[in-house]
C-alpha cells in the first residue's frame, strides 16, 4: 500500500521510495532551503514524473531544484538524476570515487545489471573530494561525509535544523559485493563516524526513518554486530 509524501521535519520530506513511488526506488528525500530545493538521491529512473508530481503536491516548484546529491552510484539511487539534469538544469553531485560509474554508464558499478536495465552516461557537475565537504544553501549547510564501504564513493549527508540533526544514511546496511568495490573494514570505520554524529533522525535508503537518537544508534549498532 502506497503512502503519500511525508514531512520529516520542517522543510524536509520523503517524496519517493518503495511505498511512495515504486518498489525498485530507494528512498528519495527533498530539502527546502527557503525556496531552493535539493534532492537526496533520485530513485531508479521510472518514477521521474511521479517525483515531480509529489514535489508539486507539496506546493513547491520543481523548477527550483538546484542540486541532486547522490549518496552513491547505484541505479536505485541515481536513476532519475539525468531526467532532472536535462529538464531543470539540476546539478548532479556525487563523490569522485563513484563519479566514473555515472559518467561511463557502467552497468556493473551502477548495479543496473541487477535490475535488468542500463544507465546512460551522465555528466557529473560536482565531484566531492576527500573525507568531508559542506555545501551552502542560503544560511544553511549540508554536510557531506565520505563513508566508504558499500561502494568506494558512498557518502552520508546531514543537516542541522531547528535544533535537530537529520542524517541521510542511505544503504548503510550494505549489501557488500566485490563487483561494487565494497570493503567491510572501511564500512565499519564509516559506521563509527556516523555514530559520533549523534543524529536525532536517520533517513535510511530502504528501511525507513528512525528517531529519536537512541533508535538511530541502535539501528547502526545492530548492523555493526551483524558484520562483526
């Protein structure tokens, strides 16, 4: 059963995902920075028009989508990024270690072959580098933390708003596969970085939204124990 869009905190919304748009979509989140809109991930590609509709149903203008920040290079997270880039001139942002998969349309690194589909070679507008970068939108900042493990260029994004820390930690549960360039040792280090953030809300890619802070910690620690 599908649900409608969900407001997580003021100006932060779930607009796509398995129970919102299509089963193959990872969660898609929208952040409203006083009218400038930013997407965190973009679904598997078949729900582009539904995502636009959901933005409009929130009373927002998809033409104001300035950036789509991709947490890693897998098709269920990147599929509609080319659509937004072409239609709205939305800038695609991803870590440099996962950028080549998009730019070459690598069906293995993007996991498109898992879904029986392809991904068109797509220009990356900004490649994040190193372990940490901030992106400024008006008076606020999005913090992009390199959290390799699931893929070499996986990132986690967090936002501090209204006294709460919202963590977009997509696919921090894995899976881990040699074809993805996965590294469980690096993943464990990444998870400890996330625990140190003490986030109040976790927006996960496939398994929902976790709050308060204790449930966020429990979720991450449970996977650390599983892969110990």
